[in-house]
């Protein structure tokens, strides 16, 4: 990448200046505030959001959200690691230009002194493919179906691991939506689906995962959105 790049860290103080932080949901949307409120609460736990800008571009071309592993919002045990919730690059003309590697390097700098960096990758649609991580020195620590727990260790230590999310499924009877506001689109959709549930007189129990500890016991690896019927995901 020959163009000059810069990172902007989004904080409670400057979030209004960077509406793209909320994954391009219009700031005027009535549910935009849901992720803003969530981010402000999580900031005290060490969560960071950074936007990658290229010289001459008004909008960011990259995004990454990460947090110390003890407070991650996935069904993962990763204490001692920095854990990546989400990363993306935007715009086809900037694909395969090394932007993903720049985002990972930024996390790794902030993880100095920790055991390493971890993330859940997927062959499915919700997260970056493992190839990005492998290309940047990460290895597969665990696998579950299409999902992989990727890790880059800096020092010796116990590797991160998947929690037993399948065992959590048995706690749920009938129809259940279990979600967190970590993903702004999920937070928005859960609010929007409420009137539909009432209109059709559906019996759906909705549970918000309000703390990292609860999210780490979600009935799926992703944790952010779960539709469970009688113990089946």
C-alpha cells in the first residue's frame, strides 16, 4: 500500500465525529444510539475501536474492534490475550492491498505485554476468513464446524479455547432470541422485530446478553445473535 494511512481511535468523546463506527447505520436512525451506548459502557473495560483512513478518502477503509480477552463477547476463554471482535475493509478497489494486515498490526501493538492476540474466524459470512490471519502469522487453536479460533502468541502461555456453547442450548425451551448489542445491526433488528412478534401473537422469549460473562456462555460461538428452539440452534 503506497498511499498514506492513519488510524483514528474512537472514544466516548469523539464518537459523534465518526458515525461510520456504527457500521454505516444512519446516525439519524432511531436505534443508532443502541451501539453508541454499548460502546460507551464497554470503553471502561478496555474495548477499543479504530478506523483506518487513506489519504484522500473521506470515509474509513478499515475498521477493527477488540478488547482484553477476559471481557470478550464471544463464547471463548481468552484471558491474557487481546481478542478481536470484528474487522473489515471497505471498497473493492482496496481489496488485497494489505489493509487487513495493517489492522492486525495495530491490535498487536496494543497487545504488547500480553500473551498474544486471538479472534474467531469463519468460512461462513459473519467474520473474516482464516486466510487473512494465517497470512499474518496466526495459527488455528481450535475448530468447530466452519469456525476457527485463530491465535498469534507472543509468549508461552495457555492457548485460548472455545467454551462449551452446545451445552448451553439445553437451557432453552420454546422459541428464544439471545443477543447482545455488540453488533449494531443485531441490536437494531431485535428492536424492530418486537412489534412483529406482538402482531402475530408469537411466544418468543428475548434475552439480552448484558455482560461479557453472559456472552461467554452464549449458546453459539458468535454469541451476538442466537435463535434457539427447544434446545436447537
